[in-house]
């Protein structure tokens, strides 16, 4: 398992949707998390993107020199930047960080936010745009001189003077549950990311992605985005899960769910369907808790339990072919330590047993 963590540039707190014990996320705080995760042995960190987040590229550029091995999964957003320019940024960061860049291709799932940033396209057309973007972005990074004229994008002699360190280009990550999104994944993406749905649903999605990739004679890696609440006992973990949402009101839940219905992201719809806005019976599968999704957009399920239990659940996803686990927990600095201290020794034992078998 490759275990990643999360830099919460959107904000952080001990209690969801509450000002009580919330903390400002500034450079100093992001620096603490980056240095901690680097020292603790996490594979890398995901830096989120969106209107409520600090810019991912600026954040990563500030943090990379402070770390040694940590990889940075940074969003490229087709439609907001031209592919050749994005390729130049990608090559620069990859070389300057000694090959520690991973690219998260984000189509976007909130029409209101997309329009505010200057892109007003229907859902499926956004994925058509992503397809054209990657038709240019990938060969340019691989050193080709590209001539391309599509419906949305074009380039005349697009080329890089300096190529990235990772060849043919830094690995591309992508998540999207709609048919349009899966088609893009099958054609272009190196690692497909799913959110933390129950195992059977994830298995079905993986098979659909594999089928799309087969059309292009490609194989794809898989990753998952999950929160974790890991404690020394299961009882402590569930108590912490309940504490995390204790200040959320029914009115706040209704407001958040109403907003989510306006989003055209299939992944977001899948998240909402897991709990249906009901704050009771939030354990939607063994140790998989949907409480965060009452008010949090995006990936909003958590594995809850002691370290042995959480590892057992992670291994169920691993058995489906998932290799990268992008985890997070509130507050992110303390939980980065707690997760590493409780979970990593078990992973080390597993590795030793496999190597000695």
C-alpha cells in the first residue's frame, strides 16, 4: 500500500462545520503537515483545488523545498489553463522537485463554481474538453511537437524546451464516476481514483474502468480517497466519529444537501446517496462511516476503528487492485501522526512477513 495524506488548504478543525477549535490554515500550518508527513514516511500529499482552497501549485511550490521524499499530487484543471502552458509548469516542478510531482486531472463537478472561474460548459462537454487537453498535454510532455485543432483547444507547434524528469511524463491521476469520466480515464489516465464507496460499488467501478482501458489496449492503476478515524480501540474511534459531527445542526445538513443537488458530479451524487441526508445509521458498510458527507462536499466517507480493523478494511480495497490510499483526518496535523503511529507499524509487519514468505 502507498499511503498518502492531505494538506487541508480549505481549513481545518476538531469539529466539522463548527468554529469551536477551528484553526486558520496558513503557510506555517501547511508547512507543519508537510514536514510531518515527509518525516513519518507517507508516500505523498494531495493538495486540493477549488474556490475555497489556496492555489495548489503555489502551495506545493512553497512546500517542496522543505521536504525530501514527499510527492505532491497537484491539480491541473483543463479549461482554466492551456495544455502547453500546463505542460511547462509540470516539467518545471517535476525537475525542480527531483521527480516528486503527480498530476491530478480535475474536470470539476460544481457548475456554479466553474462558471465563477470562467468556464460554463455542460457536464459531458467538460470531459470532452479534458480529452482534448490530454491529447495535447501528454505528447508535449513526452517531447513531441504537437499540431492540434479541436472543438475547444488548439496548438500550432506546441513543444517544450525542457522535458520533465519523469518519463514519459509525471503520472496522471483522475477521478470521475460518470460514463463520460470513465471514458476519459480509460483513454488517458495512469491511476484512477475513486472515493470511499462500499467495496462492492468500488469493485463494479473498477471493472468499468478496466473495460474502458481495454478499448485502448491500456492497463490502469487504482487509488482511493478516504478519511480515517483510527484509535487504539474501536470504541474510542466511534466516539471520536460522533464527536466530530456533534455541532452540526439539521438545518446545516439540509442546506448542504440542497447545494449538493445542484452539482452535476456523479461522484457527488454517489456520496449523497450513501446517507440520504440522514444523520442516523451512518455506518453504510462495516466500519465505513458517511457522517462527513452530511455537510462536506467531495470525498466524505471515513474508515472508523482500531488500527487492526482499519487495516483489514483497507486490505479489502487492496484486494480489488487499489494501490494508492489517500487518507485524511480532522485535525490533519494530529491525525497524520496518529494514523502513522498506529497504522504504519502494522503495515511494516505485513511487508516483513511477505518478504520472508
